[in-house]
């Protein structure tokens, strides 16, 4: 096992129990968008768990990217710090985390070699109420290391 893989597993083992153990303002929902490098349509789901600390939420997600002659399945473990906006229901956030991507090139256009990459994420976004116990969000995620350079996604989270 590579050092990167061991680091990803250790972080998951450390963060997941802490996030689940907190009283919940938890939600789940879909996410859709696009990525650059590779140029893909991205869809998947995410959970918002926490808070793990004041204004800090744990947000794991799973995405599938299709296009540009490759299929990418990615899992991300991100922390979002929500900025309090007085007299507004909008909530901007910044965050960071780590991700793991499994890339499978299309056999017609490349080799059949799959590869797994691990790297970091920096992100910023905003959420807004969209109904009873649901929130709309949009975010931009920048990949560090071997992850895609940029993702723009939007979606809804529904309270659980």
C-alpha cells in the first residue's frame, strides 16, 4: 500500500467517528456539475454531518465523472467552515480536505490501465435555504496533487 493510501485511510478513520458522534444538523443530497482536466460531467451525492466544532461541518461525498474518454470515481472527505452572515440566510463557506480518485480510461481511446490518485482539496461555496429543511448549495473545488484541477458543482441537501 502506498503512503498516500495509508494517509487517506487514517484520516477517514479519525474524522468519520467524530462527525457522526456530534448532535446533528445533518443532511444528504445530490450534487451535479462539471470538472476541468479531465473535462467531465460530474454527478453524485454528499452528506453534511456535524457540527464537529462551532461552524465546522464534515462533508464526505462520492462522485462519478464521465467524458473526455475516461470515467472517474472519486471520494472526498472535506471540512466546511461556515461564515456567519448577520441578517442573511445565505451561508458562505470555505473548506479543505482530501480526495481519492479511481480513473478508468475508455478502452477504445487508451490503455486499459486504471490508476488511483490521492490529493487535497481547497473549496469555497455558498448555501441558501430552498424550502422546509432543505438547502441549495453551489461550490468550487480546486484539486491539489493528482486530483482534477477544478470542479464546479451545485445541489440540494435535505435534512435527515
